[in-house]
C-alpha cells in the first residue's frame, strides 16, 4: 500500500477501504506523505466524491489522529452550527441547557471572513480564557457541568493540516470533506449527543436548503455511525440572526436573550436548538418538545440560565461585571443611526452584504492571524416583515471612525429591499430527525 496507489484509486472513482484511508491520514500526520500528494488526494476526493462508508472512515481516522477527550459515562451534549451572519446561538444555548441540569461541553473556533466565531465573541469579555488544557476542560465539566473553550492543538490534528491545504487548493466546498472536518472534532471532543444546526441562505455557507440538507444528512450519518445520538436542524439565514452583528454587540444581545429580552427570532431559534439537546440527553419525552420548552422558558424566567453564563465567565477568568453591565463591553468610537428612506415594509435584508460590511469595519478577518475589532458592527432596529416610516432609524453602525461608518451605512442600506405589503418572516427550522 502506498500513497500514489491510493491517490490513483480515488482519482479513477474507486472506493477506498478503511485501511487505505487510515494509512493515508496517519502517513500525512507523520510527515511520511508530503503536502503535494495530500493536495492531489484532496482534489481527487473533491472531483469524485466519497461513499458514505469512506466519509465515516475518514472522519474516524482524523478523530484518532490526535488526543481524544473522555467526558465520562454521563451523557453530555454539544451543538454545532455551520455558521451564519449574526449567529450567537452558542452563547445562549449552552448556559440555557446547563441550567436544566444537562452537562454541556463545547470546543469552538474563530471566525473567518463574514462568519463570526464563538471564540472571538467570548474574547470581547475582558480576561476570558479560551485556551484550556484537556485536563482543565474535563475537570470543569465534571465539577460545574459546563465548559466552552478553543480547540485543543492535539484534537484531530489531521483535520487542521488537511484544512490548511483545502484552503489553498480550491477543495473547501467538498461536502464529504466539510462533514468529516466538522464531525472529526465533535467525535474527538467526546460528547455523546450532538445537535447539528445547519444554516442556509445568503448569510450562510450553504446557499440553498437542498445543499444544507445534503450536508446535514452526511454529518448525521457519520455521527450515528460513530455511535452518537444526532439531530439535525436546517435554519434559514437569508437575513442576520437576531439584530446584532459584531462580536461585543452579539455578546450584549446574547446576555439580553438570557434575561428574556432578546429578539424573537433569536430566542425562538435558541429554544429549538436547546430543546433538541434536552431530548438527546433524555430530559424530554415528547417529539414536539413541549415539555422541554416549558423547562427552558422557566430557566430564562428565573434567571438561572443567566446565572450559568456568569459562572462560566468566572470559571474561565472573565470579568463577570461585564455580564452584569454589558454596556462596559468594548464600545466603538462612532455610532451612527441610519434612517428609512421612505414608508414601507422590510421585504429583505441581504445577510451576505451585511456580513461583508461588518468585515470591512473590522469585525472579521480574511486570514486567521489577523486581529479583529471587538467593538464594531451593526445593530438593526427592524427585521423582515416589519413596517417602518420615513426617517425612522432602521439600523445603527458601530465603527472606529466616521468614514468607515459612512461606507458601511451605504453598504447595509443597499442590503434592504422594500415592499408595500408585509413580507413573510423567515420559515421555521426544518427537523431531519
């Protein structure tokens, strides 16, 4: 068995065996297979695709390529979002689920391009530590039932190496490679129940619901093949989720949501994701999640979910006073309101245009090494379906300087479409089971 034979077999449309995939992954991690051969193999996979059994074998091989996290025998749950403009779901869902008595353990990443990362948002909080060791990660989960950190350097290292090559060889969009990348980290991180929140639309990585469904089905099959309990949701992200886009601004909105004061669409989405996490953990007996929703709404109302967020921030070295007083989070030097150009209903807010504008403000990065400005972004005063009148503020720009605010204001104004009649709001989540 050698790398050239494996590359040629996949190039010609053959189905690789588990042992061939293991050999290629372990050889690449051990530097026995060079980048140029790995790049050739990735392109062969991109062109020819992978059978379900190949994708599962690749995922497990990448998960075994480094250390794994043993979270014990108790059923812990995790969630994964495929990324979307304004997606701060993790900041709400994890404290909410933990407040119901279900242990939650998550390793998150940074944002790239128009999609913000949970770790970047958390670093808006002064002192918050994201670089927990494996021992710290496990100990905090055992004692307190919640932990949220960056990815460990030894967790699925094959994925990191393959992704770096995919990024520069035009092979990122391959669904088997996307699915194995995501699920290898989930499996290595140890959670037994996983809710997949796969977003589609202008503000998401998957542009259509059919593509999102295909990706979700691949990931769910991998999870079940690896012995995990999995539920997948498909979520529309043609407009930003919630009203805030930008790191500190999204943290503020997440805190407001945990106080019961968040935007309706964000609150409903978080209740749906959290409800399915409770069901996977055995804390809900109804498929319609009515009992789970009652429990979750009670945890919002009594303040216990917000209390878990305070505890999480404290445990990981963050300044809890910024949770109590979100106005002390990083604030931009320039805040400018943009008025409605006339009377009408909001028919559309192009999330991709919004994401690009926030990227130019400094809220995101094009390269992982680039710094970001936690204070900048946009906050909307209206959403699709709302009626507004001329000169009513429709959004506000948070920027470092006036010229940047002006440019972003023009970009985001162009993201709006208007109609005389009320437009339907985005559809609810589609549950794949």
